[in-house]
């Protein structure tokens, strides 16, 4: 009887096993590199993309461009909120600026390694925010809603409007142009953001102020 049960256990093909072993080996090598290089927890890719959470990190060049834009827009001593835009947050921390402060609102709790600057955020509950996150207390909000749907944009827009003193930088698909204007009064910029992995959907930036992205 035992032999019959053993026959029911699915066996991985040698090809699948080899692919798995390669994946785990790469992972171990990456972990080893992190340790040996004095790992920078703020570098893009230090926390890997989770596609199930619709995560797609910006290229280093795009993250740098957006980070510098929000620093200028926030002004000296400005406060910046990154809503579902962790690679911009990471780049801002790499800039190590003393004349601005930043926080990250993110659903993925892996980003809690960033301590007090991390705020758990679920766009389905757009105003379920900590009491110390006062309304209109950020000079600029940069947001990248995880999904290309009007529902997701509309709910994220509630959060953005609650947080910002006025300035908004939205990153989302080109197909969302009409909804972005409708819910946030933002217009498309000439700047085209790029990702580490090419996305099928055309991606764009939108602002409601005179930005350096045109």
C-alpha cells in the first residue's frame, strides 16, 4: 500500500529541478554579494520586485530623475511622500539630502526595514493612515498606483489629496491620462519613465505644477 501512495507523489522533471537549483544558487550568490559589498539597503533592487503585488521598479536613471525633481519641487526643508513608489524613496535616501524629509507609504511590509519612515498603506483604505500623518503636511506627493484601473487611481487620489499641500507627481500608464486629469487635475509630461524590466503598457508621468519633467 505504501508503494501505491509513493507513486502518487508528483515528481519534478530533471529540467525543472535543474532550473530550481540554478534559481537557488543565484539567490545565494546575491545574498553573498549583499554581505560582501557592505550591502546598501537603499539601492534599487535591494528588495526584489514581487510581481504578485504588481511591483515594477524604475531604472536607476528614472528613479534619479524623479527623486531630483521632487526635491526641487519640495523646496528647502520640504517634506516628500512616496505613495507606492519605493524606488524613488530609495533613491531619495541614497541622495542623503539634509534639506528634505521623506516617508514611504507602501503595502509591502518588507519595506518596514526603513523604520519610522515606513507607513503601511493599502489603497483600498485610502484614508486609513496614522494620526501623526496630518492632512496637507507634504510639499509634494509622488505616487505610482499599483494597478491600471480607475478604481485604484480614484482611491489612491484620495490619499494624495489628503497628504499634499498642492503639488502632485503621478506615475501611471498612458491609458490613464483622462482619469488622471479627472481625479487629480494633472497633465502628462514629456518625460518618459523607464523600468528595470520593460513593461507592456506605455508609462508616463503627470503633474499639476510647472515641473522640470518637460
